[in-house]
C-alpha cells in the first residue's frame, strides 16, 4: 500500500463539526469543531483525504460511567485539540465531491476550496 503524501490543500470556509472517526455514523460519535483555514490534502495516488485539526466538541460528549454532557450548541473544548482524517475518497467519490456545490467556487453552498499542487 502506498503512503499518503501531501498533494495540495483544502480550505475550510465555514466553522463546522466533523466526526473524528469518519466511519462512525453513530449519533453520539465524538466530534471536533473545525474552524476555517487551510488543511493538508493527501493522496496515495488512488484515494484522497485531508487532515483536519479542531477542538473536541463537548456537546453530547460522553463523560464516562454513563454520564453525558448535553448542550444546545457546539461547545469546543479549548485544551483538547485533535488532528484527524476526513473520509477517504476513492476516484469516483473524489470526482463527485469536486462537482458538488460545496466545492463550486461562488456557489451559495460552497464550504470547501480545494487546491492541488503542481509538480
């Protein structure tokens, strides 16, 4: 299996939450609040992902012993910073993402700007 190498950047244009394990779709999955900024775009020559850095979201966070913190909005925990991968996109999924309004420059739904480095 090839190593992932940096091939560009993903600019996040709006603050949003992401599951820190993109494969976990559970409603109580641990989330991080990710602020706008540039994040490294990685590829192994077949798949793509980007690395996000954010603060754990205390909203809905399990405290242990069956206790949960529940709030009405996002609650970034300032001293719990995490770096984690986005979902891994295969070639067809990557093309779909690039064609989606969230990546279309100037579209009202745009929230990502993807830039690939030229070698």
